[in-house]
């Protein structure tokens, strides 16, 4: 399997995956490559991405961004919560998926907002991502629905209070 080949190569060569907070510009390309391969980079950006409270995180292997996630203030659909953040743009290059990179990035994003007393974090998740977010305590709300150009998604919501 290709994932284990890359994992073994990383372990044998001693290369380390580094995680850090980065600029929006550093995550735009991987979002487009992984999440909207037939779209443009501008298709991956929403106004909340440019909020002063938005945070973007990337996983780097050598100088290459191999994974990314963003989190920004955004009202949660169907909830009256003024202190909600949206997790979005969860993207890992296919050859590195299944190695815990997305989990590490999500952990960073959630840790970033927790001290600011954010009560709710939500996302529109694709099926594979919804399964991953289940492990972080996100609850699926409703059924999968079709998003134009990006396929099936479901609203997932996590409560950070208490």
C-alpha cells in the first residue's frame, strides 16, 4: 500500500513532519489540489478565512506543505451561538493520508480556539472526514447532502464547553 511506503520512507530517512500556524496563502494551494482539483485556488477561500481571528495550520515535510486545516469564527447553521468557529479546508495529500496528519492538524486547530472560550466548532464534512471528526466528539446533524462541485457533505458539530 502506498501509505505504508511513504511512512516507511519517512521513518527510514529520519525526515520529520513539522506542524505550525501559517498564513492563508500557505494553505490555499493544498486546499485546491486536494479538495477542488478541478477548481481554482480562489474557489477554496471564504470571507471568514481572512478574519483577524482565523487561524491556518500546515503540516510540512521538508519544504512541502502536505496537509492543512483552518478554523475561523462563523455562525453555526441552526444554532444561536455567537461564539462558534468553523473548521474547514481539512486537506492532506493522498500519499500521506492515513498517517495521523489530519488528526494532528485538527488537534492544533481545536487547541487554538479552546482558550478563547469558543463553545461550538462545526464543519461541513465529506464522508471520510466525518468519520475522522467523530473521533473528536463531533456529532452528525441531519443527513448527507450534495454540495455543488464538491460532492456529499454533512453538518458536524462539537461542543467545547464543559
